[in-house]
């Protein structure tokens, strides 16, 4: 769909705004569930993530327009908007609370399998293998790290999030997802320690970097 057509802007802005409002409502609900009664309003919920007030709508519109310019108003585009909005939501939750709720990851995992029942991003077999391989790969890393160091290097929510990405994008992209997430996590972690914003024992929310990897891979898929 051409960015010069009025249909492009109507669909892109409306879907982006809808996605942004959904993200804002998720943040409001989240702050309530996580016991932050002082941040139950719209602006307070956004401020609790420590980002500009209008960023949910702005980010959602920008990313939605990018997806629309590549895929047009196709089933792939609408599915991609759902996945992208979910990834941003999960990244913010993990950033703020070090938590990746099953309430989000598991339904989206099943939705990814349903979407690929129709071959939207990959075939169903690749999606199923991606789900299993995504979970088991981080499960194995977790237990190896635990055995070697006596510490848990990540949470179980990370296993489920990678399984969710495998369900949506297929097993073929799992190496790229892990590489992008690991490299970006190392770079950000080193930078934060260098500027004194992060202690040596302070963990990084790996779900943030899995979400970043998912967004990048989704855009590359286009």
C-alpha cells in the first residue's frame, strides 16, 4: 500500500491509535495489579514506566505505519500489529517489574499457532517446533548456568516468551532472536555499568531484549 494514498493513512493511524490505546490500558491495569494504587490513572501509569506521557500512542502509530508500508492491509499486517503491541507491552512489564506474565505470553503463544495454521508467518510445523525449541533452549541454558554458578540466570517467563516468538515466527529464526537479544543485552549491561547506573549483581530483564529481537525480526521478515 502506497504511503501517498489516503487509505494508507486512515488504516495506519486508526490501527496505530487503537494499538497505542490498548497499550496504555494495559499499563493502567498493570499498575493496579502490581499494587501501585498511586499510579492507577492514565498519566500516572505511563509515568510509572518513566517515559514521556504520549509515547504509547506515538510509538504504536510509528511502528504500525512501518508495518503497513511493507505488508499493506493484509492478514499478515493485522497479525503483526497484535504481535508487535504484545512485545512492547511485555518489554515494559519486564523492564518495570522483572516479570513476564503467563496471562500474556501463553494466550499469545496459542494465538501464534492459530495464526500459522493459515501460514501467515510460517507453516504450522515450523511454528510447533519453534514453540518447543524456544522453550527448551532457554530451559537448558537456565539449568546449565544454575549448575555452574548456583544462580538463576533468568526467569521461567523468558522460556515462555521465546516459545511464544517461536510459535509466531518459526524455529528458523530462533538463532537470530537469541543472538540479537544476547548481544543487545551485553551491550546495554556494559554501558549501564560503565556509567554507574547498574550494579555488578543487578540483573538485566532479558525479556526486554527478547522483545527487541522479536520486533527486529518481525520487521526483517517484511
